[in-house]
C-alpha cells in the first residue's frame, strides 16, 4: 500500500487545487473496477478523454483510491467481531477509512455506529450525529414511511445504547419530541424497554402525561378519575442522551436541552436528518438560519451514510447511465465518497478531512466513472448550474461557531 499523503492541517480549504491528470483519472477509474461499477459506461476511452483536464472543486488536494488500496474486502474484514469490546487497536484499524463497505445487515450498521460513538465519547465529544438509511429500500426517509421510520429509529437507539451500557455501565435516555410520541413509543416498545438494560424513554418537552383537556375524554372512555402518576416527569438523569424523530420546529427544544439540562453529558442525534432540517431553517414560522451557525454546526457526525442515486446522459449507447453512491464517514476516519457496484458494495473513490457537499460527491463519482465534463465547458455549466452547494455548505467561517459538522 502506498503511503497516505500528508493531511491538511488547516480546518479550512487553503491549499491550491490539485490538477487531475489523465493517468490519475485512469487510476481512480481502475480503483473502482473489481466488480464493474454501476452502469455500462465504466471508464471507456471516450469518457476518459472528457475528464483528463478536470480540476477539483475543493481547495485542497483530495486523496483518491489507487488500485493498490482499493482491495475488495468485506465490511467486517480487519475489524473486531460484534461480540468483542471496542479497543484501541480497533480504532487504529478504522482510522484510515474503508476501501470497500458492504454491511450485511442493520445489526452490522448499529455495531459500527456503536464503535464510532464509543470513540467519540473517549475523545470528549458532547454533540454527535448518527445518520444512515433507516428504512430498507430505495426511499429510506421519513416521508416514505413515517410510522416505520419512527419505530425503527427507536429500535436502533435501543440496540446501540444498550450495548454501550453493557460495555461501560453508562445509562441512556432516548428522548422523543413530546408526550404523544412518548406514550405511543412506551406502548409499542414496552417489552423491548424491559429487555434493554440501561435504556429508558423520556421527552424533550418534559410533558409525559396527557393535558387537562383530556380529563373528560378519560371519563367517557371509562378511565375514571385515575391519573398516570407513574408517567409524571421526574427530570433527566442519564449518562448519555440520544434524540430521535425531531422536526425542524423542535430544534430549539433540543438546543435548550443541551444548554440547560444535559449538563455537559454526551448527546447523540440519531437519524434526525439534520441536513433536511437545515433546509427548512429561515422559512416562515421556522427557526432562523442562526440555529445552524449557533447550534447544529457543533454537532459532530461520527457515523454518516447518506446514499444518493443519479443518472447521466451520454452520446453513445446506452445513452443513459444510472449510478449511485454515498457520502460516508466513520469516526475517526476521514470523509469518503463511495460508488456503488453491481454487487451492492460501496467502493471508495475519494476521501478528505473535510465534509463533501452533495455536489462535490456527485462530481467525484462522475470522475471515477469517467463521465465528468471538462472544467469550463458549457456542458459542465449547463449540467451543474451556477449554484452547486446549499447555504449551510458554504464557507461561512465568520458565522459558524464551530466547524465540527464539517470535519
């Protein structure tokens, strides 16, 4: 394996662009060839010619996979078994990133997320993010199957943090947004909560019981005058907190909890789709954009797997190439761009210490596939447009309180 280049020491993009030569592009393409990448185009001679003069979007050199480093290994190869406690050797093995990632099940994903949270806690991180496709299938977001999405996230939290309790003895509270969510989750997961040592349910808004207006409703339903005293709010008392299923309007409650109630203990956002919530900031009746600059910018992604599917038109058969990939990060490893193969494995084609925007990740996938347009060409501008990143992905160094969300 070739020695890895020196990492950029500056948290901002200060180094000069690294030119992509034809040989370097062919090496990047060859690195993704073990199982033939998605789409029939591959790295044809015609498509390679269009990318020989491409230049990086980012302002410092990216590390790309080479044929020597892109060896086809399984997701668990070189990693400890799920039955073994994470240790320093396991962290050292993970820190360089994965050449190939293909988890066999959600149990594997939860174990990898557990390893990353443990490493983050050892490093003193108090705000962390876990993000991965919660629902199996093409559309794994909240809008596709809200009830399934909500229930699975609570199940994932129980799986990850019950293991943390077994290994460290640290108790965890799973925080849902409000009382109705709490009462539903307590009913659905009554047995799971009993079997998950060290994990309990709680609410962000400190309202577990029903409001006074439901008093007459209880009478009509035969509930009598009894109240649910066992569900009376008793404060927050845990070593780790995990927030699930919050919406944009509930972000201020999460911020207040972190500032006033958490008392410096680790808080983890699990599958909250923070990037989607950031898109709503600044709209009418939603929190302003400073919610990101002030609070969300401090949240460190420790396990992040965001998949995307695209298509590309070309002027030779098959004319339309479908391809997909992901932006991946497994703390303390760097950020990686992965391209999906026909076998279902994700192969690393680029990595960096700073987070890739979706536009940059898409460009890296195209370069690895040999489908990128020449820099400065009219077709490149027409395909990408003038704006290639969102407002929160811009380098607003003076506005952000922290760059943890990027690094």
